[in-house]
C-alpha cells in the first residue's frame, strides 16, 4: 500500500509574518517555482519577498472598461439614431452629451465584473480542492493565525527528502508531506 | 516594540487581541446555536418581520387597486414613493464612502465598520429600487424600462434622466454587491475552516470558492479590491448626481438648478453616516463588539456627520441666495414658499434636524456619548427624509399657475409602505448580523500591530 501513496507536495509552518517573509526570500533564492506562502491576511512586502511579478489585472480591467464605454455608445447611437429615430425636445438623433451617463455606468459595470471575475480567474478559483488541504494543521490554521509555506510536487526542484530538509533549515516547523487521500 | 507604541496613534482595536481571538470573536456570532442568539436580536427581528409582513400586504393591495391608494394627485404626481426612493438611495451612499473612499484615503479605522456599512448599502438600495418599481402604475411590465429588442419595434428614450437613473442604480447595486462579496471571501474561508457541521461545511465551502490565503492569491485579491474601490468612488458620486438629474434636468422652478448634484451627494453621505451610526450602535450593543467598534470609530463618524451636515446647511443657504439673485420670480417664489408657505413646518423640520441639531457635535463630550449620537442619528434621518419631501412635494404642489395648485395629503398606505420598507431593511440587516461576518476578520488582523513584519524587529 505504501508504494501507491501519491505525494503532492510539502507544507511547513512559520511563527509570524516576519519569519514568513524571510522564508519566502530564501525559497525564492533557492529557485523554487510551484510554491506559495499562506497567511490569514495579506502580509506587507510579500510580493517582493516571493518575487511575484506584478499582476496584469489592471490592464484587463482597463480593457473591459473601454469595451463597456464603446458598447454603451453604440447601443444608444444605434437605437436612438438608426433603428428608432424619434425627435425629443428638438435634440439631434445622435445627442452625444445625453449618452454620457449611461456610457459611464456601463464602463464601471464592465470594469467591476472584470475585476472580480479576473481576480478569480488569475487565482484559479473557484477550485474544489487543493493538495494543501490534505494537511489538517494547515486547514485549521491558515486562515486563522498560522503562516505557511507550501511546495507542490510538480516543482522541478521538489524532492521528498531534500525539500523537507530545506523547509526545516529555513525555520519551518510542523513540516508535513501532502499525501493524496484517494 | 516600544518604539512602535510610542510613535503610532492609539490602537484601532482594543482589548489585546491575537489573530485567533479576532477569528473567534467574530465567527462565534454566526456559529452560535439558536439558543445562543441574543434576546434583543429576537425582539428586533419580530418587530422587523411584522413591518415586513405589513409591506407585503400593502404592496399586494397596491397592485390590486392601483397607485390611487396613495395621496398622489394632480399636480403632485410624485409623492412619498419617490421621496422614499431618494431617501433610501442616499442612505446607501455612506456604505460605499466608507468602503471605497476611506480605503483609498488609507483611513485604517474604516476596517471595523466597512463590512456592515456595505451590507447597509445593499439593503438600502434594495429598498430604494422597490419604490420606482411599484410607482410605475403597471408594475407587471416594469421590465419595459430595459433596452431589449422587442416585437413592438421600439427602444427606451436614452435622453431621459429616469432611464439614466435605472442604469445608475442598477450598476450601483451590482457593483456594491460584488465589492461586498469580494471583501467577504477571506472571512468566509476562515469560517469554512472552523465549520463543524455538514451544512456549514458545504455552504461556506461553496461561498469561499476554495480561497487558501496564498501569497499569489492575496496579490490579485488586493489588486481587485483596490480597483473596485477606485471605480466605486466615482460611481457613488455619479449615482446621486444622476438621481438629482431627475429633478435638475426638468424645467420646474426649485428643481432646475446646477447645485443639485453636489448638494444631493453631500446630503446622501450625511444621511448614510447617520444610518451607519444607528446600526453601529445597535450591532455594538446586541453583540458587544466594543473592542472592534471603539469610541474612536464612533467619534470619527460623528465628525463626518457634523461636516456633511454643515455642507448641507451651506447648500440650503446657497440655493436660497441664488433663487433671489437670479431675479426669476418663479424661482424666488418657489423658495420663499418653501420657508413660509403651506409646508413651512416641513421646511423648518428639515433645517432644524439637518443643520441646527448636528452642531452639538462641536463638543467632544457629545461626540462621545452613545445616547446623544444614537438619538441624533435618528433625528438626522428624519431631517433628511423631510429634505426630499420638501424638494419634491412643495415644488410640485405650488408650481406655475395658482389655479393648478393643490395640497398633498398622505394616506394610510403612504405610511404603511414607508414603515414596511424599514421592516425589509432591518430584517435583511439582522439576518446579515446573525449569519455573516459583521466585521472584516482578515482586514482587522491586518491592522493589528503584530501583523506588520517590522513589529518583530525591535523586540529585545
């Protein structure tokens, strides 16, 4: 039975945000790729410590906001000046100043959808399960008061013994191998 | 460590909290069994449900009989339904102001109150959105307001402020809901991991979307939150501006003024903060959240009430001056009539509640008295309801031709639907307090001193 156990990664606990930052710097410098830190709140300075590149979410939101503006203009122009032209208060059919409120609102609406859905997509959420959830200690602590580093077995540098040893050498405690439970 | 405590402000959260005690204190409210629900909650819930039932019955009768059951007539075709609409939309604005504007301004004290202020926004906008819907006369075709291809071959009029309003309020509701939910994801994950029974495990597991607080996730999460705050700020300003266009874009004396957008926005923030205050005092008392919603939070809100109340007072004065300065007889009459005509009682109620009474907050002792702030927050909301009544009803009742004038008298159903809307609002709010994290757990942890990695450096 032991041979069929599938190891999906390893997880180690750290004492506080400061030690987690130091551990993250060491993980980054060691050259790991499929790894992550876990904290119950965003820790200031973690992006630099982990060496995560800046998120592209802002560009995506800007693109969707622009699409919202364009759609709103085309909708109002086409319905009011092309498909169903009607003289109202003697205004021109394509009365652009009157289109501004709806253009603004639809830009904001598109931007908000892009921000939320984009955030979830970049984070690969919603997700049914993840190897880290196989550790009971992790589940109990990671969104409460625990600080963790996790490495996935898919990482090229991952090795059952060496990685565990390395996690210990950078100050990790409660080190566990993540064993798939199926 | 000592260097920190000496140089920084007094702590935002009191009572020596650890990360775990924050999770515990806020989650346990939602985890308590039925017997663990405070008595005061049940009392308030029963009252709210009665008012809600009354709303349902009144609306059913309204749909059966038509809008004639209200006091609306010629020339006052916009009665309490529209007064209530503007009132409730305005209430919502403080929630967005706290969650978005104060976030962008890095006002860290907002973390204790933003969650339930956002909840208040959503429930207030639900109440607001109901009123135009039931005011349209034939509510079963209210969806004709939306632009969709139809067999009649017609489209809505995009030059109408009423249509802009539909887009503004619809967007506002959707964006507020997404902002609120996004803010709650980490807290739902905290509660998911604490869940003991099957129902909580499954429902919280689904709602938390598998969030695992990883560094890479927090990065995108924080960016999304910042963007939502950034776009909600102009949005909240635009929504009440568009609401004010319903009046300002018309040619009715007393409505056709350029001061309306900023004046409406200031009034909205004023009334909204008063409502946040009412709810904060209730939530704090029912659930004993004194460590999280401290006197500092309440005092800061009182300062904002004083500021925005004074801005509203300035707008009243400015409006009056400009009507005289314009030299337009109709415009002058509209304002003199408000202050001295048939509705002078409403006008002076508005002035006293909104401009005079809040001046009491110049005194520190008054700003820090729970009783004073609770009573005043209710007075302010009465005043702000009257502001909308004065703007809408006095203007329509006495417009151009004296032969067309009439006096507006509300009916029983005007009262019952207004009271009912409070029932809807409070029912939703009480359910929220009981079942969702009323304070942002992850954000509170983030403002604790030990959340700062530099906190550990100077420890000797």
